[in-house]
């Protein structure tokens, strides 16, 4: 991001918009994906179509010549990821409802393996004299490999999950099309009813709040290291690698821990630790101490996303399609978080803006305390 900011002459407000607009606009586009994708062959086609847009968005970012073009690529990436990634995740949650938290931990671990390679790719590209644009093109190539793997290997599992009653995807008579509209209306009504259900709403809100301590913090980390600690872009990329590497270690540890301990207990312990470690990261002097605190914080926050996401799916048993669409709706509000940080950084400075995040663990702890004895929505 520091390289993109310098190359395209971006302000902090524009950087905040790059983080927020994809969540807000992209979520609007993605809203009907879950309920329209359904299951079986139709879900598979939507997933593969999202993968193609996923690759195109990465290539578009690499070729962007100004802020507007980069913003379009970032916005397109969000619904593409929803179709390509979220639908695959929801299928996994439906397949193993009794092990959601453990499978989400493994899912997050797999994602962390890929995420850790990102800043390492940037560091290698910069060391070789390349630019951030080349790094995005390499990610587009990796996305292409993932798409080909899904297209080839996912065929049997997707076809096996197709319900016998699912209508044909083409050449269907008019009554079937009318029935599909009726099902969409019914699904929309079900989504609205689910959003009013206490446990569902709680986990949707907590997931968005926790993202401030996860992806949003990671997104501003390189800028913080360059603008506040005055390190080079290469050192900043190394700092992000420390963040993601520690997160990877935390995800690996979480897989083992969840085999022995109750997920909500692990979640509460992680939130309490984050409440202590995040202020330490901001206040400790020197790069080495900050990176040490950052690594410990990344370990502590490992349970946040997988356990909360599993709890959200558990509150909607058998309705992962609703979970995908409701998550998109919640992201509309969540997208205001990075935008607010960008605007606060523009007005008061980046250190003051990031200091606001000390309230995140407090909110999460209060929400987790109310999660005991929650009921699911049948």
C-alpha cells in the first residue's frame, strides 16, 4: 500500500475509501449471491464465474493507472471473492455441521498459508527490481491456478451435492421461472427474519467489529510502519510478514486447541489477551518491541474469525445460503470502519486513528459474554 500510495499519489482518505468502498458497494452486489446460488450445479457455476471475476480484478489492479481504476478493481474483487470463496466455505459448513469451529480453524489456516506468501512475494519482487504491479500479476496467476484446480477437482463433489428437485438451469418452462421468483421472495423474507434473530445478529455484528482488529489493522500496518516509524517499504513488507506469519502460527495452534477445548472458551481467552497486547503494540518503543507485541497479538486473535464465523453458521443450521447473504449485508456496515480510520488519520494522524481500536476487545468481550445459552434459528 505505501508503494501504491506513492505511485498513484493517494491521500489517507483515498486509502480509507479503497478499503471501505469494496465492502460497501461490493456487498450490495454480493447480497443476492447466497440465496440465488443455491446448491449443486447452480452453486458450482456461480462459484466458477466468481473465480473468473476474481482473477480479472487482480489483473485490473495491476493495470490501474489512477485512483478511479484501482477503486473499480478493488470493488469488483469483493463480490468475486464472495462467489469464489464464501460459497465454497458455506458448502463445507453444510457438509460437517457438528465440526464447524474445527473446520473453520482449518479453513483459516489454509488461508493464512496463502496470506503469508503475499508480503513475501512483495519483498522478493522489490528485491528483484519489480513493482507492486508485478506482484498483483503474480497473484492473478495464483488465482488462475486455484480456479483450474476447483474446475477440475471440484466437479464430482459439486454434482453429488445437487438436490434431485433442483430445476434445470436452462430451457425451463415459464412456470418454473415463476417458481424461482417465488423462491427468491421467500428466501429474502427468510433472510430478513434471520437478521432479526438475536444470536444471528449478534455474531454478524461481532464479526464486523473483530475485522477492525484483523484485516483492517493489517491493511493499515504497512502505512503505520512507514509513516510513523519511518522504515522502508521493504522493512514494512517484512513487518506485515511477521504479522501474517504469527497469525499462521496461531491458526496452526488453534486447530490443535479446538480438538481439546470448547470454542467459546478459546474465543474469550483470545479477546482478553488482545485487549492487553494491542495497547502494548501501540505504546512500546522501537521496531523490534513493536513487532514482538504484534506477533503476540496475531497469535491471540487467531480464534476470532473462525470461531465467530462457525457460531454464525451454527445459529442458521442448514441455511448456509442465508449466512452468505447476511454476511454481505453486515459488510455494508462493516465497510464504514476502514473509511472512518482513513478519515480520522487524515484529520488527527494515523497513530491517533489506530488508537481508537483499543475499544474493539471490550466490545467483543461483552458480546461473547452474552453468547452463552444462545438458541439457533431453525
